[in-house]
């Protein structure tokens, strides 16, 4: 799914997703030759859960 679709699925802004990528909190499944990210929402949720556990 696109970054915008991921943001909607997670209930956050597109900018938040981009900040998370830039901070290294999540990584896209695919980056197109044009630089667009594609995501698996289940995998992103797992990445965020893992990050939350590390922060505790």
C-alpha cells in the first residue's frame, strides 16, 4: 500500500509516517525507482510494537 494509505490505516498523518522512516523506526517493504515507498501494514505494526517494547 502507499504511504498515504498506510497513514490512514494507522490513524496518523502521512507526515508522521515519513518522520518515522527518517528516524529509522520503520522501513518500507519496497521503494520504487521513483522513490515512493510501499508498505505491508501488518509488518509496520510489528515494527512499531517492537520499538515500543524497546522504549519501555
